[in-house]
C-alpha cells in the first residue's frame, strides 16, 4: 500500500510481521539498535502520544495530521490499515527496547554477554539513538518508558576500550541534558526524565554543564512542587549534583556562592514545608562538612544571618531538624576566628544556648553526639566580650 505511515510496509505486513519496519527478530545487538532507531525516527517525525495512551480519536488525529504529506485522500479501509500499522509499529518498538534490556541485563535464564553489551553500546551511541529515545519518550506507553530508563541507566556505565562512551557522547550533545531538565515541567514524564538525568550526571562533564546552566536555579522551584513525588525526585537530583563530583561542586559553590546560598536559605531552610526544611538542613551539613568545601564552609559560618537561621532551626519542635541543625551550629562555635558580630550573638544568647544544650538529648545513646554537645557547651561557656 503506497503512502502508508510505516515505510515499506504493506497491508499484509501488519499481520505477517514481514516487510519494512516489521522485520523478523534482529540477529544481533547492532541490528537490534538499528531496527529500534528506524521506529524511533518515524515516531520522532510524527510526534503524538501513542502506545497505551492512544485512544481512537487520537489515532485518527495522527493519521489525519499526516494525510497531506503521506496518505493523500485515503479510504476508510486504508485509514484503518494505517491505524493498525501505527499500533503494530509501537508494539514493535516496545519489543525492540525490551530486547535491548535483555542483552544488557540478561533475561533470568542467561547472564548478559560482555561482547554483546559492547556491540550494543557502540551502535547505540554511534547511531545517535540516545537522542531519539529522549525525544520520543513522551510518546511511549508506561511500560516501554520504564524499560527505556533501565536501558539508559545500564548504557551510562558501559565501557568500550576502557572509555565511558556515554560520557564522550554527552560532552558533544549537551542539549540533551536541557531536554531532560525541562521534563520536570511535564508531570507525565518528569520521573522518567529525571531518572535518566541522574544517570547522565554520573559523568562529571554532564554534571558540570547542569551546575552552570540556567536550569540550576529552577531546582529551587521544582523542590517546592505540591506533588510530593515530583518534589522529592527533584531534590534527589539536586543533591546528586551538589555532592557526587567533589571538585566540580566545590568550584560551583565558590563561583555561585551569593545567589546559591541566598536561594538555599530563603526557599529551602526557611520554607514553610517541614520536609523541605529537614532535607535542606541535612544537605547543608553534608556540604559544609565535606573537606573539599572547606573554603565555602568558613565563608558560610562567618555570616550572622546564617547563624540566626541555624539558631531558629534549633528551636524547631522536630528533633530530626534540631539534630541536623546542631551538626551545622557546632561549626559556628568551633570557629577560632569568629567575626565580632558572630561572637556578639552567641554571647547575647549564651544562657539560652546552655539551657538548650542541657535539655537536648537523643532517644538512643550516642557518644559522639554527647561529646560534640559537651564541646559546644564548653566553647560557649568560655566566650567573653
């Protein structure tokens, strides 16, 4: 049938599985990638939600939208055949993705073969399949989306000739990271895109790009999404960016100190949302106690505004927040070169702080905590004008 949606596929092909895109099972990893790529490329050219999300009206819209360039004036029977081929193609794509997952992970009966994984990885990145997968992900059904995220996660770790091919690919295709980052603004694909993004930022070159991109500031808004799952997922990615690659994170904090901690304090530490405050104070402790961030830590604990925020967090009813806040507060008191304004605040509140420490206990005995608390009390007691 000439002019149908799926190139080189006849009406009989929809049932026989032969011809064009509906070929027999791929013989090897390279052919498997090429077959999936053909299906992805077509889907990329006809972007309309498909798979399990495609209802009858939407199917007709897809077909009607391609009628001028691909179908011409077709009979109802021709449209029905094309609709069947469209759905068959989506099923074939799902099967191809699933077969790639079997190559990379094994199928329960057999372990993955290293050589097959290498062949699939080389072909996948050589043929630009990652771009097609990312672009087409919103138009796949849920199960295929899940399979895709697993395939991408595995490919990020695959080495070819001792090199991480994914890292080299992302270095010259950084715009794909922009696409993944904008996924947070689409609830239907946010979780899948963010999962793929976290796999990408395992590579330092990708993480550095995101840290200095315009998207970094948007995380402070994503973390405040009313949808708990999306907000938690955004925070997970945010934390990964700030803690995985120590040298890049330290450089970022130094270069972006003013705007970053201004946003961090106002939108996270002082948020009205308990969960956000708890996550934020824990992350702040991780950042400041990381040895590679020592210069940033000294700068942070030299600010009276920061000290006031921490003292307010110590007054929280939540013991979890109090404990995490104490972990940061002790850095202020241990500083041997406290600015005069820091010393003044601590002296003004000396008695209140000592009373608080006397009553501040954990449910379970913790010798390190008790030791730290005793040291802070000693430092405060010894302070003079």
